């Protein structure tokens, strides 16, 4: 959260907590900053908020419009007429046992008196408010310094990402409570001592003076309150107990003790009220292990689940699990403490939360939201490299695993365990940047000739192909509509005297070798040639790769729009037209059989022909890359041969080919427009960078200025010898909104002067 800025007002200290006639409140500051963004950025911000609200409304509507028996499945299973929370027996008996802790069951029991209809509405809107609070809290805790644009756009962007994530969607559908303990932990961590609890060792004054400060000042919650919230979260979700040692090792020992005490009080009090259920949960099922669905299900992304899926059972699995949990927990805590001392509080919570996901007996989809917070980490020195990690995490948490990897058996395991792998990478592997690292807030820009990050390209290409297949497969496929459009195309071609498809198709049918060659060509070269060209461009001509990839992507996007807006029956599916399907033979059009493609592909996605469009793209790229006459001749023949093949196999009309040429032409035009836009922005960015770097003032040693700036970026105060004092944080100062175009709301600003009154070696402040 933001460091509190205190300004002296006419009636005493003004912390900006309310609307004021002089525009001093936080809402007025937000409005003023929004107005300073400019028309384009302001419009983009308004669009982000509109999209966030639309996604929230859609999620609520998707739940409330379901039939009663399909809405909030888990919640009403436990609270219904025959639910375990309503009956007087054990919570963990029957076919649908309770899967939470006894304390969670005790908290939910009063809800059995509420009417189901009203409870469903209240629960849905309550969950929405919890998710919104989680997103706003996470966005405000981003490590700084952050620009004004980032500070304003981060909250709606976080809400959009949460609304699209699988854990949030699963939480709404099932009616689970997993968002609440996560929010309690984050509030206790980010709003408690994480913003300034100074803890000292009891005893001497020397010990008090050496108290470790690993957080920002002006925490709104005290140590006991933050510990109380985290302790309640631990009682609801025991795996979050891992946050207690994080509190301890970051110097917040009173909060850690308060959290442990709260957890014990809640658990023991529940044990006194519900001894049998407590014994069943904690002893018989070892903290809930084995409750609910089978733990070896793919949805369980914990270490226990992946070991069970690997075939391990019995004592061997238990021993290996204990070793892995201990090792990962220790390493994750070390990393979390290091980043907490660096001022990256949200990243520290995300790393610990990922370890919680891995260490849990079961980590179902609604319990995996911790992994999404790892997008706060920064990785890489170049601007293109910075995108890889957040894009990867966002894809893992919003898409099904099958969308991330090709449908090949060897990659299936990676897709099935994508969330687990992301959590493992975040907790133990990824070298997130520290705030004193070179390029923390100014990564190296990527020039037009620099090579893009290969991992990012592979991710985007794979997801783009998945989206292409999804849209193509889900485009309108009404037979009557598609055949009606086919009649329109055939009539237009007849009027223009270009209806030559039947001639080519008859020639292929009469010539067996030509028929087999066309079928092989159609099924093989459509993807092989463009992928090979892209790979060659990436290796040998990175500058041209960007433009070629952009043109192909724009052309494909336009093709998808055509598939959706104008479903078209290809010639082979037009009844009574006399065309022959060369690959599958004559078909019963009321029940066609195209082999594996019958269920996977929409046969009415024919306009435009991307076979022809992509082949033309290949020809243009070959012409741009080489002056060799033979290669250019082959490049020119490729789209001509493709056009002949798609008509010989009765897959496309001549006008489909014309549509393919049109979308590729527009794709290259869009690529040129993007290049010109980038070229116009580059000088402005360089000028802004030059203006933001003032020359050193006379009398200020460069070495001292460098040391001070580095310490401020790291969230530590400069030490008397010019270094940085580990664990210390400079004092906050008031700053006008948007000062230097950068908001220090989420970071520790530079100190006003020497860290101690006796320190005369630190550079003095200039007025």
C-alpha cells in the first residue's frame, strides 16, 4: 500500500482521508492525475475501468442465472437440506463431506438459517467485493517508483486479470471461501508491520537501537491486529501458517506471536466445541488430506497431487513429500525475506503463497490464486524480457493447460501441471530483480533490429494458434446459413465468369496421382512453410521477423473475423453442385465424417482462404529477403500452386482466394502503420529520457549521488560510509501529485537528509 503522506492543514495534520473544498483528498488527487494523463491515456484508463466493471457484471450474471441446483455447488451442498453443516452428525461423514477446517465449518454453520435464494445473491456479491478488495490492495502494493499512468491503470488491470483467472471463476461457481483467508493474509501483511512496524529486542537500549526495520512507515494496522488477521486466515486455511515464520524472520515478531496465538485459540476453541470433527480433520485426515475429490486429480496442483499422479503411494510418497515441502518452504522463505527487505512486499507474499500452494495437501483451482500475485516480480534487463514472466503467469492462470502446449503426448504433462510449475518457478527459481538492480525502473529498450525474446514468442504463437483454432471451431456453423452464402458466392462467380472450381476438381478426380499430390499439399504445407520462414527470420533477420510476424498476425485476425461474420460452405459441402471431396470421398451432408477433423474443425470456415493468404505472405517475405531469381520464382509459384490445390480439392472458391489476398494486403498495411507509429514515438521517448536525467549539480560528488540514488531504489537508507544499511528504510516525505511524472505511492522515497543526526558524511539536502 501507499506510504501515507501527511501535510499540515489549517486544522491540523491532513492525511487526505476525505473530500475537501481545496481538493486535498485522495479522490480529488485521483481526478487531477487522471486529467493530467492526456486524452489518449485517459480514454484508455476509462476503457480499463469499463472492461473491469463489465467482467464483474458478467461473472455475477453467470452465477445468478444458473438454476438453483447448479449454482454455488459446494456451498449449497454443505448448507442444503441434507448438507453436513445442517445435520447434527459429523462434518466429514457422508458422500459429500465438508473439506474445510472445523473452524471454517463453525463459522459457516449460522448460514444454514438463511434462505437459499437470498444467501446465493448475498454470497455472490460478497465474493465480488472480496475479489475487488484483493485486486485494489495488490495494485496499490506494487513496488515503486511507479509512473502516474501505472498507478492509475494498475487497479483496473488487476481487477480484469482477477476476473479472467480460473481460480476466481471457479470460486464463484463453487461458492468456496478461499478468497477470504488470502485477503486476510494480505491485509495483515501489507497494511500491518509491512509498512513500518519497528520491532526491537527486549532489553538494552543498544538492542533497541539495532531494531530491524524491514518495512515502510506509517502502518495503519498494529502488530497485534495484523497478527490477528493472519492467525484467523491460518485457522481457515492451515497451509498459510507459512506466513508466520515470514513475519518472524522479517523482524515482525509481535505480529508472528499474535498470529500463532490466534490460530491456536481458534483451533483449540473449535476442538472444545467439536472434538470429534477436530480429531477427524487434524489427526485422522492429517489436516484434511483425502477429503473431497481424489487427490490425484489433475485439478490438484500441490506436490502431493503430482506425486500421486506419478504413481507414488504409501510411505515412500510421504517421505519424499516431507523432504520436498521442507526444502521448498525453506528456500521460498529465504527468498521472500530477501525481497521483503528490499521493499517488494507483494512479491514476498506471492513467493510465500506459491509455497503454500505447493505444500498444501490439496490445492484445487479456487486455492491457486496466490500464483497470480507473482506477476509483481520483475525479470530481465530488456523491455521485451520483462514481459515474459507476467505473460506466462497470466496465461497459466487464465487459460486451460491445453492452450499452452501443443497437443502432443510428450507436452501433455507440462500442460496438466502448468500451475504447479509456475508456483515452483516463482517460489524457488526465478531470479526476480532487486530494486537496486540496474534497469529496475528503466529496462534497456529493444531496437527494431533486436531479437525478441524466444520464450515470449513461442508462448504468444502457441496461444495465438489456440485462439485461431477456438474461433474457427466456434464460428457459426448453421448449415442453411453456410449453404445460402455458398449459393451467393457461386452466383457471383458465374456472373463474373470465374467459376473454374468444377474444372479443377474434375481434373484432380480423374487423375489419381494429382489427387493424392493435392491432398498431401493441402494438409502439409499450410503450417510447415510459414513456421519454417518465421524460424529462419528469427535466427537470421530479427529486424524483419518483427514486421513479418505482425503482418501475418493481423492477416490471421482478419481471417477469423471473416469466419465469424460470413460462414461459408466450401464447394465439397454444397449439395447438388457436383463437387467431390478428394480427401474423404462423397459425404452424407446431414452427417458428414471427416475423420479426426469432424469434431475439431468448423467445416464452414472458408471465407477468406487463409491457405491462399498465408502462401501469399510467404511469397512476399521471400521477395523481400532475397534477390535470387530461382528463389523468387519459387516464391511466386507457391501462392499460385496453393490456389490451384484449394480449388482442386473443392475446399475453396476463387472468391475465397481473393479474400485471402485481401486480408494479407491489409495485414502488411497494418504492419507498416505500426512501424510508422513506433518510429514517431521513439524520438519522443528519447527526449523524455534525456529530460528526466538532469546533469550533476556543482558541488555534489557523483559518487555520493550514485550511492544515495542506489540506496533509495533499494528501499534502504545510505550509511555513513556511503554504502547502505541493511534492513533500513528512509523516511517518507510529502510530494506533490505526479512530481517528476512518478508516483512514490508504493515505494520508499529518498531520504531528506542523513539517516541520523550525528551522520555528517551523507550528502546534505539541497533546498
